[in-house]
């Protein structure tokens, strides 16, 4: 099909780079995800350029460049504090480790570069003169909303096992279906995921969970990709409670700790911690997820002292995350059972309102918010463990009655605590 009249609105800097390279007698195109996103009406996160020019040529044509991956033909051109990766057409050598080509050969043909790419929707190129170059049916696959490998999917996934996760991640981000032969190839080669570092697995899972279709992460389990590398998560996503967990994940807000807590909902906090460590998740996220799972089963009475105690135990941020996860869980249960549960919603809403009021008033629910300090207690004559024990006792009193959080009042209470 002739796409010479097909137009994409490229940033001025991208057009400038392409035209500069072309003015020196070379070919140059925007390529990959930026072309795909532009066609779909999405705003690209970045713009990549492919060219017949060699890296040494690019470094000569532009004032400021960075050798991002020059051994693989990539030079980053800096314009107005934005980096644009410019990569020479290349033919990849053998993928001996199932992840990276053992060698790279530069080419002067665009088709050599496009045929090595993972999926048809990522194998399109564009410039304002030639228009769209789509040799592998990327436009059709966008219109049909499918993820399909360029050429033979067995070959593509054997070359780079990470592509199997990328297929699932793109399907989640775009809401596309994985084409049957591509899906079967993932199932057949799922053991090859062992060749991918857990850090890269973590990145792809995070992107999937933070997409508009986080429930698509079930495909990592149903294809067998996670069976060996993340068995706890695989079991959760295929086991008895899989539907409830996936719906909870879908109905949570788009925040990583919440969505991880949703798919780990049936795990103990210790099991979740181990699974996330195996995933190489960052410590802050792990701690947040573990705290959410620790306090989610906590029943909180509809009284302000009980809510203050819960805020004390959980902390403000975790308390709010727990409420939000519980709401998502209720919604998931309602969809599965077709039974609404307004009483549970009302309970959570009341707890939320009480917490908001407590926080707005500035009620004390932590030792650091007490209007008395350890120094004050030392002056009063307390020593050692007495100080901490007394502060905790005073906090319990103030949680019950925040009006007592006054230094003079607290000191007066000390005599009664002896």
C-alpha cells in the first residue's frame, strides 16, 4: 500500500535531525514506538531515529552527542536539553545468550533494520518525504488491535526471551490481543524466560500492572512464564482466588504498591516480602506492600479512638492505602457474586471521614505529636525504660481523649501513673 501521503506531526527537533542527516546524503526515519503511538493518536514518550549514516557521521553532523550505545550503532543527539537516540540500520548477529546479539553489522537498507524488530506495530518508520514505511502490516495490526511478531515468532522469541514479556506488556498497555501463533510461541518457549534478568522481568511486570489493563498480568501465569521464576505470583494468578485478585487489581487506583498488594492479597506479609525480593522490587515498594497486607485484615470500630489507634499502628499513608484496597476488594467481590454490599462501603466511608477529621484537627496519634518529650520526663525524674513506657502510656490516654494533649495536663497525669 502507498503511504507516501500519510502524515505524522513530528516535533521540530526530530524533523531537524532527519533533515540534517538527509542533507548529507543519508536516509533517516523516525522509527518504532513513536510512530506506533502517533498513528494511534497517543503522545510518544520519546522519539527514536534510524538512519543509514554511521555513528561517526552523526557525531560529526551535530554539536552535542552522547555515545549511548555506539558499539551497537546508537548515538544520542542532544537538542534543547532533550535526547534523541539515532541508530544506524543494523543486522543482528546470532543471539547466543537468548537476549543479545553476539555481533552487529551496519547496513544501508531500512528493511534490514525493520525486519529484526520484535512486533509489527513497532516495525514502522516515517519521514515527511517518504511518508510511512510499513512492510510488515503494522497498520493492519493496529486496526485489528493485535500484537504479532515480525516474521516467525519462534525465531523472534528465541533471539530475545524478553520479547515474550513485552508482548504481554504491550497487549496490556494498548488493550490489544496477542495473535494466536505469537501466543503459542510464548507458551512453547516459556522456559527461556530464565535467560532474562529478574530486574528486567520486574520492569515489564510493573509496566503491565500500571497499565489500563493490569489484569492482563494473568497472562504471565497462564503462558507459564512465571511458573519457575516467580511461582508464588504464578500460583496466585491461576489459583482458586485468581479472579478475585485480578478484579481487585483492576479496581485499585493506578499505584504500584496497591496493585502489587492486590495480586498478593492471599499471601502472608512474609510470603509477599519474599516474592517481591525475588522479583528484585525496590525496598520502599516492598515495605509499603508488606504493611498494606499486614493491616488490611485489621478490623477498625467506627469510633474516633479506634481510628486514631489504627492511624497510630499503620501510619497515615498506609491507613489510606488499606482503605482503598479494601474498597477495590469489595467491588471485585460484588462483580463475582452479583451481590452488592453497601454496609461494607458505608463502614469504609465512615472510617475515611473520621480519619480525615482527625487529620484536619491535628489530633495526636504518635509519640512525636505528644505535647511532652523524653527530656520533660527526665526533668520529672524518670530514667531508662521508664521514659519510653510512660510516653506510650500517655499516648494511649491521648488517643482516647486528644483534648488531654497539653503539657501541663500530661505532667499532672504523671502522678497518677506512678
